[in-house]
C-alpha cells in the first residue's frame, strides 16, 4: 500500500513539474519578440514552427520593445495582441518612436506553443508598412511645423 501511495505521489509531482514547465502563449511571444528586438535571429527562430525568420524580415527599423495583451486561444491556435514599438533611423531627423499593433499567432505543436513564423511575419511586414507611412507622415508634419516656426522668426527679424 505504501508503494502505491509513493508511486502516486511521484507521478503527481512529475505531472505538476511538466505543467509548471509548459509555457503559455504570452511567455513564448514575449521571448520571441525580445529576441527580435535584440536582433538575435537564432533565438527568435527557436520559438517558431518553421524557423523561416530572416534578418531582412526586420526591414529598416529599429525595434525598441513590445507590449502584449492576453492571448485568445481557439482550437490549438493562440492569438496574442502585440504592440511593437520602433524607430525609423534617419540621420537628418531625430528618431521618432512609433508603434504598430498586430496579432502574433502561435500553434500548439507536440505540447509546445510556437510562433507561426510565416503568418506572424507576413502580418508584421504588412502592418509595419502601414505604420511606417503613418510615422513618416508625423515626422514630416513635425519638420514642416519646425520650418514654419523658423520662417516666422526670420520674418520678424527682417
């Protein structure tokens, strides 16, 4: 009887340890995007299904950080609302921090949550292009306002 109780306790400890080690979609998403921010493509790939991430996937922006909302899990798919903060490195203009919001999509593969790299990066690239347009427009608006102020000051002096 003692052996049976001992066996049950040992098995339940292993089950609890396995469940404790299982990462939730938000944890995997955070680690994936942290690696992308650090430009550590090898680590980012380790959190994906197909390892199709390339350095060129980052386009010409500097990722600054991410903010996640709670994942929605539906039939083995997880959708994590992700806000990505970035700057456009332009020498003539002070870096302006911009952001985009998209879903990072994950699938459960062999008991592990992994980023669906193809779907997520397609979403990232298309959302980033729209975000770049918006951010660039804001930067130009700021430059025009500054130029206008300087022109008005110059007129006063003349």
